[in-house]
C-alpha cells in the first residue's frame, strides 16, 4: 500500500499562485507515475497533470502554460506549482500514485484531497 499526504491548498485571489505538495510513504518502490487530479462541486474528477518516474509530463489543456508538475524521486514527493490561477481552478485537488508490480498494473492510490479556492 501507498499513503499520500497533500499540503499547500488554500484561498487565493485570481491571478495569484499556490504550490501543492504530496509526500508518498509505504510501498513507494511500486510507484510509477504520480499526478494531480481535481474535482469541483457537481463535476467529475479530472486529470490536472501527471509525471512519470522518468520525468515525462502530461497536462490538461486548461492548465497548460500555467501549472508545472515536478517530482523528487529521492524524497518521494510530487509538487504542483499553480500560477495565474482562475476562478474555474477552484476544486479539491487529489494526489495520485499509480502502482505497478513489474510490468503489471496493481492499482491507484489517492490522497485525502486539499481544497483550492480562487476568488474572482
């Protein structure tokens, strides 16, 4: 099992910045990709950004150019730098880790979520 603990959410004005961090513990050797998802009220959870162990990144179109995901494999952390925040970025943000056993997918682990609120 992998445990994920997020930090860094909060309230910010539109145009401002926030940095989210997530630390993994437990069976960290099984982690392949890590990332961030978000869920706004009344909407489905959606991908924000992901990063593989090798550093390959993927972003939702809505955040490209504004958000940057980074990862420190030695510290088992993943971060999300969010700049030029918009009201529509308001959501609960969840850290995610995709676990593998060799070449076989084992499952996803999720953090408890951290609230990001952007006031317009």
